[in-house]
């Protein structure tokens, strides 16, 4: 769980620095917690005991790739012009 906390802290921090908005962080946290407790409530986490090692590794890899790609997606925020001039007018 502590490794998960470190990874989530890095993701939340990088998204906050990039977007300068707490709302995106709150949305990610809410979706994560609803997903986690929803999986516990419907028994999906308990059913993972019967899965093979390969299936669990594949599932972890897919989830890791999702975290990486979603972080990169949020990181692609377009840059705003710093002084109101476009690149063409600076020539």
C-alpha cells in the first residue's frame, strides 16, 4: 500500500503542477476510491484469489499502462502564450 501511495502522490503532484487545478486531483481521487470500494463490495477482489499468476500479472501490467498513459494525457495541457505575442510576430 505504501508503494501505491508513493505512485499516487507522484501522479497527483505532477498533474497539479501541470494543470494548476485541484479539481482534476479530486476527480481522480474520487474515481479511484469509488472503483476500489466498488470492487470490494461486489466481491471482485475476493475472486482474484482464484486467478492464475499470469492473469494477475497481465492485469497489473494493463493497470500500470493505464496509469502511465492517463498521466501523459493530462500532461499534454496546451501552453498559453506568455506575453500575448505569437511566434510569427516575434520575427
